[in-house]
């Protein structure tokens, strides 16, 4: 009896479990059900045709992917806006929200329209997916940005400059945001002992005017921060003023340099470097570029030409669509979504699932066409890599890779073999040269030492110091070798060269550094550098300077102290003459001698007459006042002699001063 009841109980329990599982499956199928169509909004300007195309293409590719949102289709809702028309931009954002969009892309670039769009999304809790450079230090709760953080990009630029061992460079920027992009340079300037010169382009002046100032400062290393649409013109202006030579190096902060046609700068050997976040070898991007013409026809964008590579913001939009679709799928599997209701900007009622959707985006990690897409808790892009790109005669070439892990300070720069081949500063790092020379003071001499020396240590002189400095700059090693026959180099009757010229021709030496005279025959055999010394007869003379004409140039024959002494003598003599003239009785006369009863005496040497008498005699003019007493006449005679010497000296010096500038004839 017991043997029959046990199977019955087991069967009953098994049937009950099966029923519970089926009920749970039915409940799950009922709860987790997104609408059949979901609207996604995009805001683009009329010029952003490529970005709009990639936005629509990404939506179509998601709909064709059976692994993501298999029961739901995305619908792209696109509105055209103006960067600086915030009023109509807000209106079009509200139109998209009334259609029931679950997320917004754009506007691209930093503009008033983008700030207003962000504020609407925050108020109504609509996820705002940004793909633009943003200088804000804190992310909004309802936004996520796929563009690398400014401080992280700045750290990448600093690592490149450190790898190049730049100690002096110029930062040339267009807008004030460029200072924010390059803020780490100013933080590390003192620690790295950098000499940084700042130049900003002015809106009302050509770019070449600023480059002239950089050229005058003799700065060869330049960090250039300009908009992508102005970058080609800026480089052309730099080329016009002679700043696109082999000795110049440019670090471009734009991540879109690889999309531009730099055919005019490929053969100048100028080191132009930038960073790239787009992975050109991504299977999705390769497929897009191969089928570009067909894809544009399917979307009726016939006027969209195929580019060299898609823009950074276009690639970020493509990855942003995949990020949104992955988050929607996670939201569908975790909670019930009771449809997508239209939202009105005027009601102020937020969307119920906006915060949840943005929270599901942050832990998402996948590999897109911009590499690994991953975010930290604040919504910033992390754990990504940047390609170090440079322009060569064959086009753009990847010469290194910069990576940032989960920690902002944990970065690494990996260089490839092409790195050392491209940058001349280290292109001779593993090369050893044989330098031939001859003992000739003061260029190459043997060191006087009580200890026997060998190798390069036994030589000193100007040529030795010169090759040592070149070795330090270029990174090569060298070994001195005295020429075997002790000759500079003469061509014999058989047409063979001896001396150092012969060793260079026979490849017994790599370079010769010596006080060697350049002749036409020697130039046919070997190559010479520019001579470091020229001999000959020269005449050194001072270049005549043009005197500046001023209103008081008549005072130039005498120094200022002489004029002060003359003025002091004039005042002193006039005062003494006045005092003596008043004291002596022989200067007092009766103006009316016939009138005896008046008994009135007058003196001609008043204070005014005394000063007038001395100044008149100095100017060699007559005076109505004349001294009568012996004392006043003595003072007047002394003053006459003094003025005679002063006036004669002044006249001679004035004539010499006026004829000091001679006419210089050049032949």
C-alpha cells in the first residue's frame, strides 16, 4: 500500500511545479513587453548631412540585428535646427517629445541650442546622449557623453609632448575653450621645466599674422587648437609664412584630422600629429565604407559623397544608438514598461522611465567603431584608446597608441616601429658613425694629460664639441678616427682622391668634420654642410644713425650741466651787479641838475635793468644802461669776457652738431 502512494505524491508535486513555472513564464511574457516601435530623436543642422546619415543608418542596422530588441523597432525622428536659434530649437525639441521619443541625440557642438536642449531633458527626465566635446566638470543626471573627457584628452597630449622631449613650444588656439582642453600643460609646466608661449588667433586678422609672431619667436614645436572647418586654412597660412618645414612639429588637438585631405602637406616632411578615436578596422565601419554609395541611395541622400573616414561625432552617434538599444533591452528584461507616452513641455510631467534608462546605459560595455565603449559612475567615457596618427608621403599612418584604463591617472603610450622612423629627433638612435678628422687647432686637438687616453676621450676642440652636440640631439653614437695619410683630400692624375675625401668615397668613414676648404672639385665628390667659418678681408664700420629732430635740438651742443652753470652765472652776475650798483655812490645821479631845491638822486641799475644788461651783453646786443663806477665796470668786463668764450664755443659746437651726419655712399 505504501509503495503505491509514494509515486502518486511525487507525481502531484511535479505537476504543481510545472504549473507554477508555466504561470511564471506567462507572467514574464506579459510584463516584459516594450512597444512594437520606439521613437529616437535627432537634432542636426543642415550642414551635418553625414551625421544625420549615420544616425539613420545606425537605427536601421539595429532593427536588422536579431540579437537586440528583436520584438521592437526603432524609428528615427530627425529635426533640422540652427546652432544659435534657441527659440526654434526648443520648439522642435518639444515637438519630438510630443511624438514620444525615448532619447535625444544632439545638437552637436557647443552652442546655446545644446544647453537649452539639455535643460529640457533634465526637467522632463528624457535621456540626452551627447557626442560632443564638453568642458563641464560634472555630468547632468539625465545625460551621458560618449566623447572623451577634456582632462583625459589633455593628459594624452601631455604624454605625447613628454615622449617627444619638448622643452619649448607654443600653444596656438582659436577659442577660449582651447585653454580648457590644454589645461594639463599649465599644471605640469613648472614640474617639467617647460617654456610655453601662448598665441590666440584674432577674428579680424588672417591666421598668417599670428604665425609670423610665432616664427619671429623661433618656436619650432606648436600645439594647434582650432575648429575642424578652419584647420585646413590655418595649415595653409602656416605654410605661407614658412612654418611647414622639416624642422617644425605640430600637435593637432582635433580628433578629425584623419578625415581631411592633406595632400599639400604630405611631402614637406613636417611632423603633423593628431589623435584618433575611430577604429578604421572595425568590421561595422569597414562595411559602411564599402557600401557607402548604396547605403546613401537607400536613404535618398544622393548628394553625400564618400569621405576618407567618417567624423568622430558620426562614429560616436553610431555607438550611441547601440548603447541606447542595449539599455532598452536591459530595461525591458528588468521591469514592466507601460508604453511610451507622449510628453508635453508645458505640462512639466516627466517620463517615468527616463532615470532608469540612463542608469542602464552606464554599466553597458561593448566594442563599437570607436573602440571599447565603457562609462564610469559619473557618466564619463573610460577605458578607451586613442591612435597616434601622423601624415607621411603615403598618407595617414598610425605610429602609436595611447590608452586610458578605469583610473583617470592610469595611462600608457605605446609606440610602434614607425614612430622612431618618422621623428628625426630619435631617427638615428641605434646608428654608430665613424668620424674622420685631422689634428688642426683649434678644431681638433689632442688633450694634454698625464694619463694616457684612448678613443674619443683623447680629442678636444671646436669640431669635437660640435659632433658631441649633434650626437646629443640626434641620438646617434660616434667614434673618432684620424685620417690615415694625414691629408685633407686631393685628386691625383689617376682621378683618385686621398685624405679624408678618399675615405668618405671608399666608405671607410661616414662623416668628416674638419676645417676643410670647399672647392668645386670636392663638391663633385662629396656633400658639404653650410660652412661654419668664412675667411677673407672685411671692413668693420659703424652704421650711421639718423638723429631725431626735436624742438629743443638747439640745446644739444652743450650738456645739460653746462646750461645749468650758464644760467647760474647769469643770475649770480646780474644780482651782484644790482647790489654793487646800489652801493657805489658813483652810480647815483641827479636827473634834474638845474633844480637844486629837489635834491633827488636816481640809480640806473635797478633789478630789472641789471638782468637786462647781462642778457643783452650775452646776446651781443647794446644796452641803454652803462656802468659808471670802477666796480660795476670791472664786473661788466669780466662778464663780457665770459660771454665771448661761451658764445664762440656754442657757435662752433652747433656747426659741428648740424654737420655730424655725413652722406654714406654704397658701392
